C-alpha cells in the first residue's frame, strides 16, 4: 500500500476511473478491486491532488464504501472527490455502502466533493465523518466547503443522506472551521 498511503504524492492518493466497466472498490486488502468493496484504513496526506478520486465515464459503475481514512493536507484537491460524467456511483444502497468515519482535514476546495454530470446517477450516504479546516482553492465551483454536492444537466441524485458528521468542529469540540459552507447542495 505504499502508493495508497500517499505521503507527498504529486497527484492523487488513490484514483479509480471506471470507464465503461463496473468496479467494486477495495483498498483495505491492498487491491483496488475485490470482495470487501471498500477503501479503508489509509493515511493519505500531503499530496498535490485529491486524497481519493472516483470517476466514471462511458456508463461506468462504481459501487463501494470509503471508510476510516485519514485524508489531510491536499494542497490542490479535495479529501474525497467523486466526478461522474455518466453511469452510476453507488455509496448508499447496500449495507455498508457509504462514505463513513473518515478524518478529512486541511484540504482544498471541499472536504468531500460530489459532481454528477450528463446522465449520471448517484446514491450517497455520508455519515460520521470529521471535516475541518478546508481552504478555498482554484476550482471556481467550490469555495472551501465541508461537503459540496452538485448536479448538472439531467444527472440524478437518487439518494443523499448526510448524517452525524462533525463539520468545522473537531472531535474535542474545538473550532476548526471550513472557509466555505459546512454543506452546500446545488441542483
């Protein structure tokens, strides 16, 4: 997991592109594809790009979970970035499928960013994450938000549950605000 543990990567800590295929996510056992369908237990910090970047193109599908990661200090990207141009991104329908219990601190533009474009379909449960100290970067659509969700064109957000996150406050109750909104949803 040397690359997945991502200290000082100039690009992304973990990047998954589903281009016309179905991908299940599993970095917990050291592989991108597998049975557990999770990216978990990674320390992804001090990088140039995103901590975790998920993308779909050409009706690709990504199903899985992102749990128990430490995503910090990404100077030019989000802690978790999801961009779907078409196809399906599902972090919310089956048990355990969610973005859950991540520490996301001192990233740029958004702690968690979800962009659904074209005819993409998205399902997300975002729960029990700590999102703090997000700065504003070069992306004109993101302003340093804790969680930013945006749909464009005819993209469909079929499920969005945001629950139990600490946004702008650390676990000890200390102020660690994000530059932008705690949660911003644009449809």
